[in-house]
């Protein structure tokens, strides 16, 4: 594995990626669009022919440009309207009323220690 890939494997947030590639960003844009930006970044890299044959400095430059481009689409408010995660729309909403939540009969009862720790 190349050093670049080892470095990227250590990154855990969108902010980490922007810091690693020395890119400035508006925290408000990132707070709202982080998943969409990172998905756009990933998708754009997957369309690059010959990516694996590039050396680390060339890859790093390309990755930096692709992340900057993905971010700029969302920062400018010109991001496409197609959903980045189309499967989420098929879930039928995210609200579950508390009255619809029931304890499973097979669920283990809570221990006294966990009740005390939760209080």
C-alpha cells in the first residue's frame, strides 16, 4: 500500500480530508453537505482512468482537485438536484412514534448495573 493510501486510511472526518489536502472550507457548508461532498469526491475518483498507475504526488494532486471540485459544487449552491443517496428515499420516512416501539419478548432484561449507570 502506498504512503498516500496509508495516510488516507487514517482520516476519519470530512474536516480531516480538507486539512490533509490543505483546502479551506466553510464549516457551515461542510456541516450540511459533508456526506454528499465526500460521495461526489469518491464517485469522481472512480471515473478516473489510469488512477492506479499514477505515482503518489500525482495522485495526491488529483485527489486534491477532485475534493475541491466536489466541495465547490455544494459551496456555490449549484450541486445537482439528484439525490446522492437514492436508497434513502425508498425507506418511507424516518419517523417512528414511540407508541409503535415495543420491547421484544426475547430481549434480555436490563441489568441493575446498567440501570444505575444510566441514571
